[in-house]
C-alpha cells in the first residue's frame, strides 16, 4: 500500500482508538485481508478503499489522489484490474484531476504495445459507460481513443467514431461526425456496420431528409444479417418512397415485403398500410387507423397524423374529442426527454394549430404555427418548416399586427433566406 495512504489510515485508527480487529469489524473486511493489505502482501482494491473511507466517515474519493499510485504494478505498468475500476469510478463521479492523471500516464507510455493495451482498456471503460446510458461521461474517452490510438484504423477507433456520431447526431456537430463515420465504417465489425447504417438512416428520418433516408436504408438492406435491421431497412424505404413521389402501390409492395420478416414487422405493417393510404390522400382510413392504434403503447406515433386527417376532412368535433380523450398521452409527449417523442409533439402542435385555424381561433392557431416553424427550423427539419410556412401563408389574412411582426422576424433571419420562396407559392 502507498505509505502515505497507510499513514492516513493508521492516524485515523489512532483517533478512534481502533486496532485492526476493530477496523475489520466496522468495515466488514475480513481481518486477514486487512493485515495483508497493511503489510503490503495484498493490493488494496478500490472496493476496499471505498469501504474503509466510508468506515472512517469520510466522503468517497477522499483518498483517490493517493490511490492513483496503487494502479501500477511492480514494473510500473498500469494494473488492468485496478486501473480500469478506478478510471470508471472517476469518470462516473466526476473526479476530473485523478482521471486526467491516469489518462496522461496512459498516453505518456513509450511502448507502443503497452500504450495500445492501455487505450484498449480505456475503450472498454467507454463502452461500459455508453451501454449504461452514461453517454456524456463516455464521449471524452472515445475522443482520446480517436486521437491517440497508435493504430488509427483499429476497430476501437472506428467504433469510437460511431459512438461520437450517435451522441452528436442531432446537434450542429452531426454532419462532421457523420463524415468520419462513413470514412471508418469499413473498419468496424460487421454488426457495428449494420448498426451504423441503421442509426444514420434513423437520423435522416428524424430530419425528414428523404433522399438520404432511402439511400442509407438501401445500403442497410444490402448488408443486414439481423432480421430486425433488415426489417427496419424496408420500413424506412417505405416512408421515404411516400415522400419521394413514388406510387402508393410501390409503398404497399414494400410493406408486404417486410411484414414477412417476423411477427413484430407483421404487426406494424397493419398500421403502416393505414399510414400510407392516409399520406396518399385516402383520409377516410383515419377512423380505421385510430381503431387499430388507440389501445397501443405507440399511440403517440399516429395521433398527430389522425388529428391532421380529421382537420382536412372537416371532422373538427372528432379531432377535439380525440384531444380530450388522450390528454395523458399528449402531456407525456410534451414532457418527454426522448428526441423522437419531442418531434412527435411538434407534429401534434402543427396539427392542433391547423385545427384552431379551421375553427376560426386564428390568433392562437397562427401563433402556434409560427412557434412550430421556429422550432423545426432550429432542428434542421426543412420539410416541416416548409409545411408551416405554407400553412401560415394560407391563413395570412388573419395575422394580427403582433403575429405579423413575429412572422416577419422569423423570415428576416438570414438563415431562412433559402426558405422565403416557399411563401410565394
């Protein structure tokens, strides 16, 4: 054990008038292990360090600065078991100084072989964090692997680029991280290649960039070995074909193809047939779609489309009843941290804004349309932004002076200069 750390423990034991047996009793660590650790015959594990720290009534991490030295073996190389556990704990609990020290030691290692092993261990820590949902904590570790792994085309580097893309895919950094993912995708294991194309496709689906949705869905279809990935490749193609001016028959053929993949896709094919028909203007299917959807967990996916269909059909009372009946689901959409649910809520707001305008609540309806337009523009969803502008233009005769100012302020943003032509339709 580090002599300074040993001294700290002995000093604390002296204050409490404890011997090793007392320490063992209060910490739950067997006395033989206490003796071996104190006599340098057994390494002090991080688990034991945390237990002893707690026993003395101190905050976790109090001795982490001293523990860094125990992460090395007798040859002054990092001990995998102790260093991995320590780095993970520092990452999740925000012990930045200790984490930076450990990483600096890893990167300063002169041996390329040992440095590679160190970074492979760091990659395993990053993966553990990521798979536990701790993406924010994992991302800096992936960055280190990307920039410092000796073999720049290793699987670890390629996967790190994918993880970085996944975390940043809907931010301003998304396009630049996508470039690197596509450059490194051939260096990934086959399962990660499938996963990469699935998430690229899903990202463009959220952005409603249908040409790219179709392109990457076709690529996914070609390499997919998992039924789930193959099925989603076809689902996304079906959605894209609808928006790319293909025929209803082509879309229905795609749906028929993926309904044979497994029971899951057979089930969603039922709903997606209704969706396709509604999107191609066969609005009379809205009632059947709702009957199929109303008791499902994924009701929020179809609710905005059904409300919009009712508005177009002039079934305003049905739309209002739907809003009242599903207040809980709407509230959950509004308050969800899930990006997809947030987008569904914007679709819902767009549909209800149209409803308000149609029942002559123009001020609230137009205000909501402008708010949705601003939000989808900021999210980079050009298709929905255009739809909002067209709807505002349609009801423009009912703009109040205040709303007209808000509308013109939105258009005056130079970022929207490419979109102004939409208002001239």
